[in-house]
């Protein structure tokens, strides 16, 4: 299951922002523009990101300040894209937590290549090894055999139902929004039409209830999404 790659673009110049977003889309990733440091910080606090492209001269909160605020996060590569190309500026940014520094004006193909390069590196070093067998209450999901049992009874799940359950069981305490589920399982951007998720979730719950009538495995967290029932 390949999770979609979301890249945050913190750039206040609308033309450059659009250009960077187009580069990201062309590579098959999902861009999210932010036009100030403050807006970028809000996005960073809302969800995990695969990468941050960061301009230094931002309104509200400068890129340098944002870099200091998120220092210590090692869950995503940060590429600075800035007109401030002085050696000391580059050194300070790289020592402050940035993974790379591209000076404006930039070459489109070089930006694209560097994005791909850093994503490859982070995929190798940051991806946790997933356990092959996931367990929750009477549920056992074997990722090698692609099988699920509930209280010892084999469940006949569709590929989507299996992936939804595997995602929930991979982080038992986490609440997954419909957007999280759709983008992870269907590997496409979520545009707010939640009926697809609802239908598959309903079918999955029905099969679990039929196998073990007295247990409830998935709960709805009102206004937020779904998680495994503790």
C-alpha cells in the first residue's frame, strides 16, 4: 500500500508558489501552498507531511523562525528555496535543520530531481518496519498471508476492506479521518465525497459483527473519523 506523498510549499509569491506546486503535481505528489510562516506552521501541526519546501522571506513568521520552531522534527525533509543565497545564510539554514538549499532563480528540473532524491533517502531511513502480524482483541491480521481472522474465524474481505483494517490496526489509538483513509487506501486525493469510505467501512463492520456478534472492533469518533475500539 503506497501512501500518497503530501508536500507543503511555504512561499508567499503566488507565481513561484504555483510553479512549485505544478512541479510537485507533475511528479505525482500532492502539494499544499502556504503563503506565510504562520499558515505553514498551522498546516504542520494539523497532519504529517512528506516534505516541506520553505522560503526564508515569509510574512507573519520568517522561514528562519519557522525552522527554529520545528527544530528536532526528523519525520520529513526540509528544502529551503530562497533568494538569500549568501554562504552564511545557507550554512545557518543547513545547521538549523534544513536538508538542502536551492537558490532562486532555480531550474525546474533540478528542483524536481532534488525533491525525488530527498524523498527516496527519507523512505529508506525513516520508514518503520511494520510488524507482519497485527493483533487487536480477537482480531489477527497476517500481512504476509494477507489473511484476517476474528476469534479464530477467517474473514473474506475485499482488498479495500483489508487495507482499511490494516491501516486501523497499524495505529490502534489513532483516529483516522475519512480523508486519511481514502488517501491511504485509494491512493488518490480526497475531495470531500465520503460515501465511498462509508460504504466500505459499513461492509467491513458488518463482516466483523457477523463473525463475532458480541464484540465491536471499530468505533466512530464523532466529527473526527474512525479508530479501533479500545
